[in-house]
C-alpha cells in the first residue's frame, strides 16, 4: 500500500515538473483503497484542471495506468487540484439536497442529467442517506441517475 502511494506521488510530481511546476503533492489513501493525491494551488490551476475537469481526469488516468503497469496492488487514484473536486462535490451535494427534497415531497421519480461516475457516487450516497432509492441508467456519456422513493 505505502509503496503504491509513494510511486503515485513521485510519478505525479515528475509529470508536473515536466510542465515546469515543481511542487510537493500531498498523498494519502482513503478507506476504500483509493490513492488520494492533492496538488496545491498554483498559477497553473486552470491548465491542470482543464475544461470541466477533463485534464485532471486525464492525469488521473495516466497515474492509474502507470501504477497498473508496474504491478502495484492499488491502482485507483483520485487527483484533486487546489480542492477543485472537493468544492465541486460540495456544490453538487447542495443541489442534490434540493433533488432529494423534491422527490420526498412529490413522491415522483426524478431523472437527472447525465454525469460522470464520481458525481453519480456522490448523489447515490446522499440520496441513500435520506432513505431514497437511486439507480443509474443509460450507457457511456448518457449514464444518469433516477432518484425515487422506496416503493417505486
């Protein structure tokens, strides 16, 4: 476990230095065996995050594949730049609270817009905390969540 974390941290720091960013990456592991790598705020935040988080997701993919190719026991990685993902998840939770309230009030199922896997996990967890049922429908970029009450 520790070896995987150190490899991922060094790999990411080396990748960032390629772009001229020499910074210390903070690395931890979560309870569900995901390596958490946090890049502090710098002048390259926008570049590293990219449009709608696409660049940070691509970097995450590279680090994960490097771990896998070197045979490390853990290859799931979550990279955050200047708490971008954390702030985004917090905003999503606020919006999801409204969706949950509406479903509880109307008892009508609600089909959400397509979202990425991380956002879907956030919504699934929040809705289940309030006793609602969620299920993902669709494939690929069209995958979305339906929130409903128990009996639906």
